[in-house]
């Protein structure tokens, strides 16, 4: 029986491999669950994060065919942290290329949290006919005001002042007015030792703000091979380029999702992706369901957020949206 505390248990992937999506990039994908089940596209956050079997816990393996991919420059995809030929539009194209390769006519669900919610919306607005439903968590719309709230400390710095001061003090005083640009210049600069050190500072700051209660386990990822530099490079690449979206593009184009069931799960105390973005998206999609999680921040692993996501995915498992 499913537990909304621990989620669903999957065995090892029944399929995995690489897909060459350009002369430069090849993306890694893996599939779990029921090979002929209702297909789910899971989109990871960041930009610059990665996927693993841990991401399958929301989906019943007796019902769902769960497809995971590491986006360009991320995870096992190659080249690592490559910002050339790396835009939102190309990531959208990669999801569609993978769908066609796997012979999937239509996604039963596209599931995305944080940056994954941005990419899920961009994909669904570009290819609405192949999206049966959307489950979105910790909404990020790729807007300049959202990035500014996070990196300038206008919100997070007030709630996590000690951590923000540590983050900002890494920079020379003259660079602190625009920490996003300053850190990004280091990540793509020639001094790789400095880049890796700075990346660890960047990721530590983000991880320290991702949960209502500090998650020491999340900070352990800082020491994994290539994680910090990959995450920080990709994330700042997208942030300094406005996520390669027109400002407010996703809300303006939300009308293209008419008829697609959308569930939004948002931590009330999310200081990575502030809750007003979820509210604005909900207003742009008046038929969507918005679930406020009163005792959570940003992470999908926080107990009440996790429970709600499992419940929603179990409910969608009963539908025939993919037909």
C-alpha cells in the first residue's frame, strides 16, 4: 500500500541511455515503472540539478511509466556545465525529441518543481496537444523580479540574514551590488579553482534557504563531484539571460493551456520561489487547483508538500487524460 510519507518504491530503470540532441549536446534519460503505463515526464529543477531514482517516489509504478532526463549541461548529460546551445527553447525541443524517440503519443502528466515548473509550462505552452496534465510545485516563472528577490536578498536576506551575509561577503565589496552577475563571471571565468570555490558558496546559499527547517543532508551535496560548479554555472547562465523568456511570457501565454488540468503545490514560506508567483499563475489559469502548504518552504521533500504531491499523482493515476 502506498504511503504518503514515503511515497512509491521503484526498482531499477528498465531503460536508460543517451540521446544526441545536437552536435555538441547529448542528454541522459532513464525510465522506471510500467513500460506500457501512463507516461510521465519529470523535469528537474535548478537549472543545473539532475535526476535520480529518488524522483520516482511520487508515481505508482503499477500505473505510471516515469521518464527522467538530465537537461543540457546537467547531471549525466554531456558536456558538463556547457552553456553553449543551452536555452529554454532548446530544452523544450529536447523534451519533444525524447518523446518522439520513445514512441510516446502524449504525456499523461508533465511534472516539474521550481525551475522544472518553468520548463514544464514553457513546454506545455509550446506543445499543448501532447500534455495531458500538469503538476507544478514551487512556482518559478522565469521573471526578472523573481530572480532579483532571490539573489538581491530583498526577501531571503531578511529571513536568513546570517546565511545571506556569508554569501554576499564572499564577493569583493565593489561587486556586491549585483551578486548574480559577479558570481556568474567567476563560474565562466578562466580561474577554475576560484570558480569551484565560488560555486560551493552559491549552492550553499540556495540549499540553506530551500526548506523551512535547515536540511543538513542537502548541504552534503556540495561535496559531490562536479555538483556545485554544474548547478551554479547553469543556474546563473539562465538567470542572467532572463531564462530566455520574454518577461511575464508564461502567464501571458497561459491561455494556451485551456482544457489541461493543472495542479499547483506551493509552500507558504517558500523564499526561493516566492508564493506570489504561484498566485499569479493560478489567476492566469483560473481552472487550476492551487494547494497552499502551510508548514513548508521550497523543497519537495518537506513532509506536507511531499504528501500532497503523492496524493495528486495518485489521483491523476485514476484518470484517462493520456488518451
